[in-house]
C-alpha cells in the first residue's frame, strides 16, 4: 500500500476538515493533489503535528481535525499519544503512516521496521480506545470512514511502502501557510456559528 | 521556603485579566498553586503534557483556533522545548506566550536546578526571544498582559521569567 494512494483516496473527505500533516513526503503528496486553505503542513518540528491537532480539536469542537503523521515523527514524541488519550477530543483523527523508515531524511530504518515496534499497540497502551491497524487500501478507507463518522478520538496506523514523491517544493511560504490557515479557521468558524 | 500562595493568586489573576482561558503546562513545584487554581476554575481549560515540546504544538493549535492562551513551564522544560519554539513558532511566525519558572538561580539551594538556571537567560538572548523577569506581585499582572499582547503583535515567542522573589515566601 502506498501512502500517496491512501491520501488520494480520502482527499475529497478532507475538504471540510482541518488537516495537519508532517514534513516531507506526506506534505508533498497532499499538496500535489491540490492545496486547500484548510491544510497546514508542518515542515519541521518533527513530532508536533499531533500536538497542533490536539490544540485545534480541543478549541474547535464543531470542526473535524485530521492529523497525518508518520512513524518517525511519532517516535520523536511518543508522549503525545498519552496526552491525546488523556484529553481524547472526539473530533480528532490521528492517522499514522508507518513506512518503517525515515524516508524524507535518507530512508534509514525506523524502530517500526519489520514489526519490531508496534505503534498501534503503543497507542492502545497509552489509553486510546479506538485504534485501527490497516495494511490494505480497502481497510484504510473503511477505517478513515469509520473514524470520520464516529464521535471518538481515533488512531489509524496505516502500514505503507517506504516510497515518496520524486520532487519536493511548494508555492507556499511557511508563514503564509500559517497565516492563511488561521484566516480560514477564523472565517470558516464564523460561517458555522452564523 | 515555601511556594507563595498569595503571589500565585496575583499571577493567576494576571493570566485571567489578560483574557487567557486556555493553559498548556507541565507541573512543577513553583506552579503548583497556579495549576490548582486553573483546575478549579470552570472558565479555564488546562492541558497537562508529558513533555514541554508538546505544549508548543498544542499552544499553536489553540492560537490557530483563535483561543487566547499561554504556556506554563519550568525553565528546564523550556530548554527541552526549544526545537518546537524555533521550528514551529519562529519558523511559521506564530505567537507564543511563555510563563517560565526560573529555577536554579540566585538563592537556589538545590544543585540539580543550577545549570538550567544559569543558562536560561543566555539561551533566550541567543534565540532572540524577548523576555522580562517578574519579581513584584504588584506588577506581575501587567507584565503578563503585556507579554501576551507583545507575542500577538510581534508574532513571536515571548517569555516572562517567574523569579524566586515572586514565587517563594
């Protein structure tokens, strides 16, 4: 299963949600499908995408928040799973694309390679109740559909191949992304409350 | 020496007067009363993290959501959170208002706090993070309001160092 195909499969579902991605391949693959004002790409600060998602979800209970994370980033901030479990915002879906690799920084094996470390088990052990482990596109689509429907914090660990895009680059400066994302939320939540 | 309840109340009132209703924190001795007040306050949301770098991400999410917020942490927690401060707040120009317990400095009896205490100010200076010391309970409320205002206008991390004079009796 390829991450790019997974993102493409749920792309239309992301249009009405706040999306936070990690750096590198994941951000690029989403951007290449077409940037939307409700997408925020965290191109550094590895590990903090899920924390940003938590801050958004807790303060915007009427919005759906989707975090697209990776095994390397989650391993840098394992504590986040315990914090997510403790505050468990029902409107947050945390997708972890697990390619067992630090793909965007040279392709070195991560601790999840060959099943040494089981991120789904860690998420469950952290206290997150709704955790799915998927490795086929069908199961991924089913798990995300379920997560987007249900009123409960969900973690989806998606086993994907360690492949990424053949190019990197966005016509979007980093602060510009932050400014536009903030503005989108301001205008969008105004619409919601009117 | 004990943590000052009276002055903690002054700090908490300053936080409220600044319009802040969302706190991200990691518990630490000097912050005990502040965190208890936040827990008991139905108007306040308090999120406690496992490590301070997480708090930077949560605060940025809260800012994007339009929620006036600030962070409470010890200086060692700030040191542990630096990459988040640099590669999220500074890189993306997102405001960050940090109230930092300045342990390990003048009068510090505990050896384990001392190195972090000694390097806190030089690290803040080298990062270009504007900071002030809070020493006087009569002034701390105004300092918190001003720190919060300045973080929002400068789109920058800002630190207010809570000193021993303020936090201990």
